[in-house]
C-alpha cells in the first residue's frame, strides 16, 4: 500500500512538473501581433506582411496573431488589445498606423511597436521599417522605358500614401534615366478600387501608353486587366501573380516586406534591435527585379543586361536613385 502511495505521488509530481515546464515555455515564447489593412490573401501588400508573420512563427518559434481588414477607426484599439494581451511585438502594417502606434506606445512602454513603410519612431519603443520604394519604382520605370515602342508609359498608384507616392516618383525617374524624352503618365487614385484602376489604365492606353505599372494593393489587378484587355504588358509591385495574369504580367519589382519584417523581429528576439527607423533596399536584398517565367522570352537579352547593370549599380551605391527623383 505504501509503495502504491509513493507511485501515485510520483505520477502527480511528474504531471505537475510537465505542467510547470509547459507554462514556463509558453511564458518565454515570443508573442507577435499584427494588424493588416487588408486581407491576408489579397495577393499583394497585406499578404506579403502575413507571409513574414508566418516566417516569424515557423523560424523563430513565436506565437502569432493577426487582425485582417483593420479600419482606421480601429487602429488604436487593435494595437492596444495586442499590447494588453501580452504581445512582445505589435506590428501595424502600413504608414497609416503611425499615429496609433505612437499613441499606444506611450501607454505600453514595455511593448515594442513596429510600423512598416513609415519613418516614425520615438526612439524608445516605437520604431519603423520601410522598403526603399524609390529604388523599386526606379527599376520598374527603367524597364518600362526599355520595353516601350510608343515611347509612352503609365504608372497607376492606389492610396495616396508616401510609399506609393515615392514608388511613382521613382517610376518616372527610372524611365527618364533611360530616355529623357519618354512620356510618363502617372496617377494616384486615392483608393484601392479595382474598377477605378482599370479605368485609369484604359485612359492611359488611349493616350498611347503601351506598358503599364500598378502599385495599388489588390487594385493593381485592375491595371493588369486593363493591359490584358488591350494585349499589352504590365509590371507588378511588391508581389507578382504571374500565373493568374499570364498574358500580361511580364515583370515585377518585389519589395520583400516579409523579409524586412522577419529580420526586424529576429533582431528583437536576439536583443540586437535598436529602436529607430530602418530603410531597406537592393543592398539588403529586400528590393529586387524579376521576370515572369511565362513571358520572360519576350524580354530582349539587351534589356535584361541593362536591368542587371542598373540593379548592381543601385546595390553598390554607384547609382543613387534619389539624385534623379524630383
């Protein structure tokens, strides 16, 4: 009977020890919450960020949470809820989360808040990371100028926010870098409406543009659809759905925010992160230029060579695109 009692006590102690170890493991686990302005499957801006969040879970062993389609009225509430829930890192995906992060950051000084595509920081617990969108736009503009036959190209932006505005400026600068006489048609819609993007694209085509670029989150699809309807090529931003738009989408300047987000959180976990603003571009492997495997044969070898040369010069610092951006 005594042996049985000892055995039972040993089993209870083992169970308690396992429970204690599990609790300790959960307490030490990095927790990361992310607020997205769109759907995590939007094929563009929000999906790229969610990809980075999943990388944080898989490679850093973090516990993650995501809030999709976050409306402006809920920015502060969502960030605050994540901080209340004990998240170590709270990410607002997009320039528009800047003010909310600063406000909530004051309330939760022990939580690190990261805003993407912004230069906001309080140098305490609110920092930001942004892709070098002028570089991405420059590469797309250079490619458009190298590929156009009409000597007219078009670029359509969605929301009127600095990342998109800077990308559009870079697009015009890149095109003019190749050919000062090329005509560059640009518009920022002020929304992510697919139909508006398509209408604007068709307007530019009517004005002679024969290669179109879209940077309008999910509404970029309107640019691709308009170009496809007229049998023309289009260029993607951030993320390219080459298989879905296999008749028009010929190239893309990926701005791998997923990698930028991952690197930032990885540094936070390592304890090497310095709160501030970090700009990432070609040099850091965040900005690139790719071609559709389906339409790549339509790109002349000399165009590819020139694009590779431009990208190398940007990466090395020999070509500073900001010297060409107006």
